[in-house]
C-alpha cells in the first residue's frame, strides 16, 4: 500500500542562469561544431561538408530536445542531462583533426555516447534511474566503457577503422594516449571482440528492461514509452549488424553505411524522446479533459469511479472513502473493507491525502511508476471527494436550516397565541372592566356628583394596573431596556428580580446589531429561567459576557446538573440554539450529574 501526500509537483525548477547557459551552449554547438569540422579537416571539402552535416545532426537534436524538456519542471532534470550529453557528444567533432591529441580525444568521446544514451533511455522521462534492474544495467555499462573501451585506449596504437566518427581510413593519426611501445596482440584478438559482445548484450538488456517496464505500465505510459522502445530496438539491431559486418567483412562499403546509420540513431533517439514527451503531455491533457467533462456535474462515489476507470483504461479501478477505524474504507456501494482485502489480485492501493481530505485508489501497479499521472489523478480525485463531502454537508445544512425555520415559525405562532391569550385574559379584561366602570361613573355623575371624584381616582389606579400589565407583556416580547441601553443593562435588569444571587461580569461589551443583541439576550434569559426552574438547590448564578473576535456568553449554576442529550436538543435548549444559529452563532451545553450546568454561546459581531 502506498501513501501519497499531495504537495508541489515533483522536481525542482531550474535556475534561470542554467536555462540561459543551456541556450547559449546549444547555440554555440549548432554554429561551432560544423565550423570546427570544416576548419580542422584536411580532406576534400565535400567530405568535410558531409562530416560537418553529420556532426550537426548528432549534436543539435539532442540539445534542442533537452532545451524543450527543461521548460517543464517535472522533466527539467532529464532535459539538463540530455543537454549535457549533447555538449559532450560535440567533442566527437575533434576526430576531423589531423593532429593526434584532438583526434584521440574525439574518438574517446565517441565511446562516451554509449553510456549516455543508455542512461537517458533507462531514465526517461524524469531523468532518474529506477532502483534495481535499471541501476545494475547502467553500472555494468559504465564499468564496461571505463575498463574495456576507454581503458583500452592506453594500449592500442590505432582506433578501430570504418567508423562513423572519423573521415580518415588508413592515414588516421596515431593514438596519443598509448603508454606502451607497441600494441599487445591480445587487444585485437580478445579485448576488442569481448567488449563489443558485452556492449551488444548490455544493449539488449536495456531494451528488454524497457520492454518489461512497458508491459507492466499503464496504457498511457505504454503509449508514451513506445517511441523510445522502437528507437532503442532499431539502434540495437543496427549496432549488431554494424559490429558483425565490420568484423566479418572489413573494408566493405556496406560497413560504412551501417556505421552512418548507427550514428544517425542518436538524433533518432533524441527525436523519440521528443515524441514521447509530446505524446505524454497530449495524453495527460486528454485524460484531464475527459475527467473534467465527466466530473463537471454533481458527483457521487460511483460516478467518480466510472470516470476515472474510463479515462485510465482500468475497468477494475476503485475509489474509496475513509471508513470507521484507521484501516477501514468504504467502497462506492457503502461496504466497509480493510486495505488488505481491497488490494488483492495484484492490485495496488494508494492512500491520498491533501489537508483534511482523504481517499484511496485501488489501481493497477503500473500507475505507481507514473508519478505525474498519479498526482494528477489524485488531485482530481481529492477535489471530487471534497466536493462531494461539501455537497453532503450543504444538503445537511439546508435540511437543518429548513427544520430550524419551521421550529422558529412554530415558536412564533405559539408566541402570538400566548400574547393573544395574555391580552384576552389580562389587559383586555381589565379594559372591559374599565369601560364598565366608566359607564358607572357616568351614571354616578347624575345621581351623586359628590362621589365622582373618588370614583375617578379609583379608575386611575385601574389604568395604572392595566399599564403595568401591558408593560410586563411587552417586556416578554422585546424589553425596551435592551434597545435603549444595551445588552449589559438588559441582563442586569433580569438579574435584579431573581430569587438567587447573580454574579454578572461584562468585559468590553458594546452595542451590537439588534439581531445579535436579541439572540444573546433571550438565550441568556432562557438559560437563567431553566436554572431557576430546574436546578433545585442552586445557590447562585454566574453570568459572563465578553467580546474578542466574537460576542461570547456563559451562564453557569451550581445545581445538581444533568446528562446533556447526545443527539439534537429539544424544547428550550433547541430554541436557544435556533436563535444563535439564525445569526451565525453556536451553543454548547456542558453538564454532568452533580456538577451543575454551564451554557456557552457565541455570535459573530458582523
């Protein structure tokens, strides 16, 4: 099981100075290499011109492809290596010189093309060798070139003839690196055929490694590596034919032709790199396009899984969401399974994490080798999973909001009914009684004018009682002190009429919007009323209100406490929460039997 933490794209961006130096080196090579061949050569002008064109084709395409790859952060390492290889291969132009030392340097540089190409083939496209087989192959190639090729330059009088790296034939300059008086016979009879045989075997091994890697890769990766495999097969076949014909039929014209074809395989392989990189970018863009279209609508687990499976050509691909427990996962059908149960039959499981988002992919193992595509797929998968989670939360919030609105509407209806009942049973009855008494006073004015003054004074007392009752009724709907003097004084007025001591602490409390003040006031009032009504044996109440980034309050008692409901709140607690949530706030209840009740709430200031 793999774990992928999504961060920045793999690879480090190259400094601008490296890019500028690369462009300068490529430009110089494109101009100077052909000129060097024309200037250094001592043969006919046509021969030197042909050699200059060949050197241009060998050196410039790899450097151009390297510059192209360096534009992309993920392939920058590969592009830089290819650019450096092109610069190193430009030394082969020195073989046109009639002088011994530059000629010898050019011939040795020609041998260095072999390990360079092998490394690039094995490390395509990110510039890094895979552990295991590929690293062992490259190590063997390096040892072979160092010992039997470059090492042999110390013991040979002349380099092999009929080579695409030199225009001379029998009149080639002598080897400047020879350390003996004469060449040992073993060099021509044993070392040369042995090194060429090993070179062919290792090249076959590199081709086989690339083919094996493609067989286990994703369909997209196979399409990307196909041009490189074809170029590698072609290079291997031509090299085998060239070395065999040079050994069997020395001096034949076909040997020179095969040598030129083999040297032209270098720009051919560089072109295969370019085609592979270009196809890769096009294929990744195609996959992204398919997924973008497929995932543009409302998502669910099954839809996401089908879109990924279609885009990647992997029908067995599966997308998992976190399940109960650290190693449990939910498939799109809602079944709970462990990672070991899901990653069976040679499949691979990759856990994806990006912040709080988490998911897992069950896919074919080849996708692990395609880190770029895996990161792209993982980013889209996590984005889709996060979108689905947010949509579920939004649906839940909508349902809660609708339920809260219905409760508030019912509470408003009940409050209107209570007000109507209180008006009918209280103030309305007093007003009716006052109207009757006024009629009696009117009759008393005709029968006993002296008693009118006392009757009017009695009516005044009745009016005062009616006004007090109306004020008390209005205070229950919206206390005037709250709108006139603010939250602190409104809570203090509530505390004055309570049968237990109240400790009120207000810190940095100012005036706020009517909605916020009303929500906090009635939430505190409800908490105080619940404490007085239900907290038997309460000796005091503690009320605190403070402002930091939000308006916060707390109402605490030292009563017997209770076990808060595990689900949704009911009754007065539900009304308190609804009031605060209506203005974007929240309510929490902290209580347990034997340690009182602590009601905390917060409301935004805006």
